[in-house]
């Protein structure tokens, strides 16, 4: 391991390259901090940008006399080689006297550690924190950090540049909800962080009705020999995961662990050209090692990541343009990086047998010519955090300088020296630090030592030449109100080419279209279901509805079961053909009744009119006239008035008509009985008997109807259930008992009238009065006997039409059977209308 030196001034800052950055305070000009070179086995050239971002930040700080007047910062970089042991050793070296590894013993007062920047992943940060926390040395992590509540309490010296991972998981869930992805696959490294990821996100998925098709635990980063063995073990199972019906995969793991995933995807891509949407956490980056430089990244086309927020820092790209293989002799990383990135050799001696395939580096290679999987010219999120962390330390020193300006003193040489500055004194100043960086953003920590920042939601657009473009299409703000942390503008998203720029669908089964609802499959996760049509009067107007919504009472569902349509009003209207027809018949029959009444009135002195009581005839005609008119009460929209009068008027008028018929029939019978010698029935003949029968029979019905109106009168009502598409406007009878009593009483009068007329049908009256009454009552009873079944079998306005038809038919039967034969004789056969003819017959 080579030791190189790179000094920038009085204050020295150290780090572990690609993993940890250490910052310490030094006033030694002669000695220069050392830094380890990169590990030869496996190199990730892209991580070299972290070092350059740190160097750029130190250079920018030292050139700005307003931050540290009369002082500069140096740097000290150490590499931990992704090893726990080396991380502990490197941390202890910073606590030891320089070049003498004696932990917890430091006799070099000029090489005084004040703060640490690192590391990139949780494990490295926690390894360092277990040591640094005892000394209350501020530690700023620039990568993700998974901490439990106990860790936050036990590690008060830890400062985080990345928000809590739980907020990132919440953002992932909101993203799935936004795109309606409910069937996903989960990938995570098989370690403690991976298990915690599953423990946190799986309940969040279930709470939001999202299921997972599988859980895959990927192996941790290892050397090539061990990696090959692990790869062969999963060679059979991994392609089957890629063929899963889930089109969205969520991947969690460190940057190095995600490299294994790339190996697997190469084989899966060879086996089947299947596109997936990868949703990855903040640690993700398209970073390839020197052994993976020819691998294809197109399977990740359209991937979505929650990246650490970053911004373009002025001057950084120009700074990278000046980086050359020998730009700083103190840089012990540049040689390994340059050779791995450009596949050339910087050695001056003869190229060995193992390096025969390598060309010699010219030194004129450009970083911008490298694929982005090897190096990026734009500052990444982690580099941006390192840049801000270095400036935070510098501005903290500046604040301390100003606070203690009155206690400072000048030492020989004009060097500025703080009086007894200890690491623990950094904390109150660092927690309250707030400044604007050169990108124009405010950098400050909250009271818990967390940088107030969020995540950028990035869409990765890849190209065949291993280059890619990061397209920011959203942000995740952990400080926003709940369920509003995620802000997305999805118009700019580029999906995997297999989706043809159509929003990918990731569900267990096809969506349920409108008119259908989801029904769970037995033995399957709740995201797997079958689509079932909505029942009657229920709809689903959106896709994948859990249940159908019921239409309101005055609405019905259409044939497709996806819309509620207002029901039409159903009643017998004057404006429709049926109503007009029935109304026309009513008027015609009423006019006919008037004509008959006029005819009888005009010929009231004729024998045929005088026979069988003229007053009963007039009463019957008047009641039939009212019967025809009362049918009009059943036509039109029901109102309180019409509903009250319909059945009661009909019952009373019909009772009047039936009682008149009954009186006429009894009069006919008594007339022939009274003519027998010695009959005592003669005294019953006359107007008095007929009037008594009419009045008494009608009065009973009037009493029944009055009782009905006083107790439970009919009222307008709406029948919402009998017809699917219509609301029946009807008259509710109020009391069914009273309604049946009214009909029953009319039926009784009709049966009595029919019975009396039937027994009197063979009496030898001149004009066959009893026969006509018998036939008319037969028609009357036949109509009303057939009315019952028809009434029960019809619905809506046809019920009213049947009743109107029955009223008109039965009334017309009485009118025609009783009076039309007499009118015929009066009008056309007047010679028969005389007393002699009556006596002779």
C-alpha cells in the first residue's frame, strides 16, 4: 500500500476514499498527511469523483478569504477497502500520534482531530461512530444511514446529510400508489439493513393494498471467486423472477451490493427480453467495476430512483477538466483510477506479460470521454453532500473564529491558533450552522443533527454506449404534510422500450373495468382477485373498484353497470296516447250519458220513460255520468286532491249507480208481485221505496269513505322498486283495510243486484227491464271479476289504466244494456212507445 501526500495548508482534512472522509485540525506545515491507494482487486472508478469533490471543496474554501481569513485547510484521505477491520484501524489511526499506531495515545498537539466526514453506507458510518462517539468527535455522514431510535440516542455526535430512510420508503409507497402498481417484487441485500428494509416497507405496502410477488435476498459484495460461486447458485432461480407478472421491482442495498444485481440481470436479459421498472433507493447508482465495463445497462432503462438532492456547483466541471494523471503528486488514487478507467498503463517500465493487452496512457485522456458508469462530469448526490459537509466544517470554524476573536493571540509566524479548541466544542456551533453554498442553496442542520433536505426523484434514461441521462421528474420532501411528501411530474418519464412509452401496469391480474368489482381469490394475496359484475342498482364507474356503489333511490344503473341514470316518472299522463285514449272514451261516454238523459227528459211523459220509476232512471243516469267523469281523476300526476277523491268518489258514485240498479230491479219484482190478487206488496210500490233503497245503500258507502278519510286517507306516493328504470307516481291507499271494505261493499251491491235481476229475468214486463238489468249486471260483474288478476299482474301506470278501463267498461255496460234499447225505441220506434202497446204486451 503506497503512501502519497497532498497538502493544502494549515488545517488538514482527512477521509476514507469512496467510503469515509476524515476531517482533522492540524497546524503542522512540514509534515503532510498520507492517504492509501485504492485496492487492486476490484475498483469502482466512478467513486473517484468523491475525492475530487472533496478536493474541489477544500480548494474553494482556501481561495475564499472570507471563510477562513489567514488560514487554509488540508486534507487526509484513507481507504477502508469495504472492510470492517480496516475501517476500525483507520479510525484508530486518526486518534493516534501520526505515523505511530498507538490507539488512545496522542502526543502530537499540532495534529489534532476535530471532525470526521464519512461514510457512504450505514455499516461504515456505525463502525466509525462506535469509536468517535466516545471522544465526542463530530462525524458527518454523506451517505444513507439506517438508525434505530436507540442508535440516535447513543450516537449524539452523528450528523446526517441524507434524510431518514423511513421517509424514503414512504415516498416509494406513494410512488406505487400514484402509478397504481399493486403487484411488485422486492430485492434487498441479505444483511441487517436488508432485513430492516423488509420489516419497515412490507407493513407499509399492506396498509396501502400493495402486494409483493416475491422477496429476493441478494448476496453481499464479495471478491470475484466468492461472487462466482454465489452467482452460480442463483443462476436457475433469477431468470424466473424476471418472468414474473410483476413489472415493478423495488431494489434496496448499498452501492457495492447492487453490483451483484447487474451480473444477474445480464443472464436474465440473455434468457428473455423482458422489461421491468426498477424503483431503487438512494444508495443506487450506475456504477460498474473494471470487470464489468462491457456489461449492458439497458435492462435498467426507465429505472426510477430516490437520489440524494444535488445541484450543479459552479466551477466543478471546469475543475474536472484539469484533472490529469500527474496533476498532483500527492494523489495516490489517480494512478489506479486512470489505468482502470482508460484501460491503459502509466508505468514507465516495460509492460509485463499480464498487461500486454493494455496500451500506454498518453496523459491526454479526457474524463468527459468516459462512460457515465465509470465517471460523471456532473456532481452526484454523494459528492454534493461531501462538498456541503466540507463547507459546513469550514463555516463552523469561521463561526468559532468570530466567537473567540477576543481571546485569540498571535503566535510566532503570524499563525492563527485557537485556545484549547476541543472536538466537543464543535457541536453547538455545527448544529446551528446555516450558510448559502455556491449553488445558491441554504445548508443547515436541525436540532437532531440532520441536514434539512429531501430527495430528488430521478428517471434513468440509458443508451447502448453505457451512457445515461438523469431526468429529474419529482421531489420527496420529508417535511411536507403527510401523504403530500411526493411531488411528481410524470410527463417527462421515459419507460423501458418494451412498454412502448405506455405507463407500465403491474398488477396480479388484469384490471377490473367499469361495471365490475374485485372479488378475492381463495388462497391468493388480496391483490389477486377476479372481476365480478355489479349487482342490480349498483355501479362501478372506475377501474379496479373494491366494491360497487349503490345508486340513489331515484336512480338506476345502466346496462354496462357503470353509470347511475335518473329514473323517469311513471304515471298515466294526459299527454301520452293511452291517457288521451282513455280520456276520450270518458268524455264520449259522459256525453252519451247526457244525450240519453236528455232523450229521457224530453220524452218523460211517454210510457217507456214513466215505466219503472223515472226518478230512479234519472238518478242512475246521473250516477253513470259521474262514473265516467270520475275516471278522469285517475289520469294525470297524482296530487293530494286527486288521491283523496279517486277511490272515495269512485266508491260513492258507483254505490249510487248500483243502488239505483238494485232499486229498479226490486221495483220490477214488486210491480209484478203486487199485481197478483190479494197481494199486500202494493203498498210498497211508489217513489218512496226506490228513494229509500238508493239513499240507504249510498249512505253506507259514504260512511265507509268518510271513516277512511278521517282515519288513514290516501296520499301521493312514489314506488321506487317495482320498476327498474322508472319511479311510479301513485296514490297510496293509506288503509288497505278501508280500501278493501269500499270495494267489498260495491261487490256486495253488485252481487245482490245481479241476483235479484237474475231471478226476475223471466217476468213478463213489456220492455224486458229485468232481462236488461240482468245482462248489464253480468257485464258489470264480469268486468270487475277480471279486474282483480289484471290489477295484480300489471305495474305502474298500467295499473291505473286497468282501473280506468274497468270503470269505463262497467259503466258503459250499464248504460248500453239498460238504456240503449229504450233509446232505440224512443228515437227510432216511437210507435212502440205507447200505452196500448205496453198493456198488450
